[in-house]
C-alpha cells in the first residue's frame, strides 16, 4: 500500500515536490497540501492529474502518513507538532528551525513519530555521519550567498548589517545554534550538518555576503580521527526564492523515495 504524503507549503520547494509526486512516484501518493495563499495554491493544483485536498496546516497530519514541511520557518512548529502528535513521519525542509526545538525529538519518541532530515543543499552528509561514529575534532561550514539571498535575516536586521556590499564580506561567525536563530531561511545546511555530526554548539559557521558569486556556495571542513574532509557545493538559487537552492526539492523527493525503495543507497 502506498504511503500517503501531505505537504505544508506550496512555494518554491513545495510546489516542485507536489508536481513530482503527482507525476507519479512508486509507493507514494500525494493526498493533501496546505498553503497561505489559497487562490495561488488552487492555480498551482489546477493542472494536476490527481489534485490533493487543500487543507489547513493542522489537518495535514490527519490525512497522511508522511508530512513534509516546506513552509516559512514561522509556521514550522505548527506543522511539526501536529505530525509528531499523530505519530507520523515528519520530513522538514526548515531544518534550522528544528535546532531550538529539540523537545520535538523527545516527543516523537513518546508518540512513535519519526523525524527524517533530508540532505537538502548539502553534500557529504553520509561521510560526516560515519565520521561522527568515532572521534571528531572539528566541523566548520562557510556559506557564501549573493546579497539578495541573505536579505531580511533577523540577525542582520537586529545588528543593522547591510548585505549589499561591493566585495565579499563576512556577516556572521559563530556556532550552528546561533546561526539557525539568526538566519532561519539560510542555514538549513548548517543545521543538517550539525545534527549529522558533533552537534550545533560545536559546529562552527561563517556566513558571507558575496556579490562575486551567483550560486549559494557551501564549503565544509571536517577534522576527525578517521578522516579529513573538505567539500564544496555550489547550488543554483531558485528564481522564486533566492534564499533556497533548486536542489532542495529534489533532495526532498529523493528522501521520500528512500522511504519505499527496495534498494536504498547511502546511510
């Protein structure tokens, strides 16, 4: 029997994922979506072969086995809480919003829910997880984004930092926990890295506003007992939302396929 999937959010990530599921993925059926703008959502769903129900955020978990969060970080907890209270599989795209809400992990243990964090715009996550089974000395990630991709981040607003600079400029340096609070729409990669590795307090993050790049660029360095890793990924920003990369909805789709695939590659 196919797993029933619901998606919270129909923006750059959710709409792409919804279209892919509607086109057909073995073992998965899209049954419901939630969106802030119902008129826009109705237009998005109009051409679907099997249009899902358009419901409230809280109703997603009532209808599906798997709830995917692809919404603004401000509504993360509403989607997550409903999914976890119903014992569902919860797949977040706003991984940075999970770091200050680790009580949800404890609650999932109590309800039988599962929280599955997709790789997202990151690379080498399997290698980091493997290294973390041993001793890891340090994990750092440097993120460089075009200025438009950082606009409006709470940390920048609070500290009155202008990201529209003439040359590459560092705008934040600290651990992943603080980065997630200050840049909720920008550091999902750092949050996933922290959860896979040595935790948000020890995972160090640099964020740069860089007018010389056209892609969201992440460089990860890991020093461990068993391995030294240096990895760089350059993600093409979404035209609809430059804060996220085009690869993110594809990563969510790959994550969902892994729930039902006979052959699953990677840990």
